[in-house]
């Protein structure tokens, strides 16, 4: 293309494909993908696990939260080359045997409205309660601080978390 005396060339980036092996929700996965493909895209496009949502794409909203080796992470920030040998759990893993207690509490206490942030919120609550069965209000707020809800406000979400805490 030419314009204003400059020659602009389209450059195709050479994206290298790699073989990766990891576990998702207890099932071994082996894929060949671009090394820099995001985990959220691998989950959604390659594995048809659409619970993790794509929203901000820069790790600030928490809609794509999953657990990797027991730690809550934003799957939009992890790349394929980081996944080899990892164990990943998505929101889908919680309802393998019916609704999980956290999911029930969100339904019963109005912890969601549109539901877009809900999978990430639920994964954040799960990660919190795995480390601390009786968190304080401050600890609950800290655990949810990486997740943004634009619809309900947080009253129903906090009620949901407290209901789960009472049940365990």
C-alpha cells in the first residue's frame, strides 16, 4: 500500500505451534496450538469450555478466572507455552455432580444479574474458601477485589458468600 509517500507493508507474524499437555477438570489434554494463544481461548475454542468469559482482556475484570495448580488466575493472561504439565479447573468442574454449594448460594441470594461475571466470581469464592473456611468480611472483599460486576452491585454477591460460609 502506498500513501503520503510511505510504503506500508503488511507483515505476517510467524506464529510457532507447540505441543502442550495439561489437565483440565481432571481430563488429560494434548493440543497443538500457537505458543502465544491465551488460555481463555484454548478453553473456549479448543475445548468448548465457555464458562470463563472474555471481557477486559487485560486481567482486570476477573470474568475469565480459573484455577491453575490451585491458584486463581486470569486465563486471558496465561499463554499456551505456560500450560505444559499444569492442572486447570474451570467453573464447569464445580457442577459435575449437580450444582455446587457456591452456585446454589449465588442463585438463592441473587448474587448475579446478567451472569457474565458470575463464573469468575464463583471461582474466586472457591479459591478463597479452599484456603480459608471462615474468612472475615475484609478477607471476602479482598478475595473478590479482582472481579468486577457491572450489573448487580455487590450486596447479593456478599450475601451469597456468607451463605456458603454458614453452610460449610
